[in-house]
C-alpha cells in the first residue's frame, strides 16, 4: 500500500510531538491546518510539512489527504471528525475523542457506513506493554482480576482562560486525565461496569477539579479511580488478581510493569519505549488501514465515554455548549 498522506489539524503542544513522530516513520507530513495561517507556517517550518492551511475546513477539503490527526481541545473533536469522515478521510483523534457518548455513537455509525477508520489517540491502547500485559492476563498470570486501582494527579496552574479549566472547551480533570485512568481500567476489566459511584469537587468555573470514581461490573471486578488537577499524584495503575498484582507507574505511556506474587516475588515486564508512544499510535492505525481491519479499541473508547457520561450525570456537570 502506498504511504498515507497525513494532515495535522490544530498545531498545538501535542501536535508538535506528533509531527516529530510522523516524520520519524513517514519522513514527512503532508499538511498542517491552523485557524491562523502564520501559526501553520511556523509549525510547517519546524517539521517537514508540504502543505499549509490557515483554515481547518479548507484543509479537510484537500482531496489528497488520506488521514487527519485532530489535536484541538475536546469540545470541537466531534465537529472535525464528522467533517473529515464526510470528506472520506480516516481519523486519529486526540483524547478525549468526544465530550459525550451520543457524539461518539454518531461518529462510529458514519465511519462504519463509509468503511473509514477512526481511532482515539489513547496511548494505553497502542503501547506494546499493554498488549503484552493483556496477553499475560488472558493466560491467567495473575488469576482472576478482582480489584483495579488508578491514580492520576496533575498540578495545573490555575488560569481560568486555559482549556484545563474552561467549561467552553470541555475542561476539567475527567476528560483530560480521567480518560487515561478510565481507559486503563476498562482495558483490563472483563466487562463494562454496571454500577458507578462517584464524588466530585468542582472549580469555580464549574468543571471538575478532583474526584473519586468507583466501578463494579457483573464479573465481580471492582475499580477505584482518583483524579485531581491541583496536586501531583503518582500516575499509577494496579491490576490485582487472585494470583498476583500488576503495577504500572507512569501508566499512560508505560513501558515497564512489575508483577508481585503473594510470596513476595517480583517479576519485571518490559515492552516498547515511552518515548515512542505516538509512533505506536501511528503504526497501529496505518496497519489497520492497510489490512482493512476492524478497530480493536474503538469499542473501548465507546465504553469509557459511557462511563464518563454517567459520572458527569451524577455530578450534574454539563459543558456550556451541551
Ligand atoms: N496524547 C497525549 O499525550 C496528549 C497530551 C496533551 C494533550 N492531548 C490532547 O490533545 C488535544 C490538544 O491538547 P494540547 O495540549 O496540544 O492543546 P494546545 O496546546 O492548547 O493546542 C490546541 C490547538 O488546537 C487549536 N484550537 C482549535 N480551536 C481552539 C480553541 N477554541 N481554543 C484553543 N485552541 C484551539 C489551536 O490551534 P490554532 O489556533 O493554531 O488553530 C491550538 O494550537 C486535547 O484533546 C488534549 O486532551 C493529548
């Protein structure tokens, strides 16, 4: 299959890291689009970008683009994914892929009907470590899963104009860092939780500052998730089974885990490299397109979005545009 023409929509912080990963794999980036032509030009000058657009819609209309990487704030992912699909482009979209389940459902339906690939750029789903851990869990290495525990704390300087705190840009801890914690949880849970308990403290802007979330499913598995935007916590995920527990530190881009057994023995598992996290996302989606495979992880994104809908429902949190 010929090399895909990638376009980057929204040349911000993560987009720069992504462009470097694309350059590493494909040698170049076909296009970049910004709301401002000068910003797009600056970005293009830093990376090997062939085409520059000062308007997102104009870029999406470029017939030579095969796939678009969307790296704008959460609130407009849905709009741009739908536009890309309408123009027959595959999409890799930053987390959180949408702000709610209804939006994601529409996207899944349209992508299926057009035989296009949509994936969430959720690092956990693409890191080699998680593929290896999944295999070990499936082989019974830690026995039946009983308890999952995930912490994510990020100390963001309080600035109400920043996307992290803005209800207009779907800010708050849940969509920004909770997506990682819940994706980790859902990746290891055998089935979707059917009981959700949660408590929250909100910022004065109305979005969530910190929360605790407890999940239960019909497979007798429980998860406890703790999130905060105003304190560092170790980014740690633990999956405890009847025969041992897995610990992944810096879990969003983890490349090393330990398994601790009841007798105190500790085994180290390594796979992939943290620094290559975005490269794995690109490789996975390119392989999926080349082999015309069904997404293995979009269903997980759908489940995580459903959990986040219920959590926000219990908090009474709606974003300003919902
Ligand atoms: N996977 C990861 O490790 C990771 C890490 C960080 C962030 N993310 C995700 O990536 C996305 C972008 O995050 P980021 O930290 O890169 O954000 P950022 O630095 O603020 O960049 C976002 C870009 O989106 C564009 N944009 C479009 N509409 C906007 C609006 N209304 N307000 C502000 N910017 C707007 C801007 O580009 P123009 O103005 O030039 O058009 C801006 O450069 C988020 O969904 C975030 O959750 C993922």
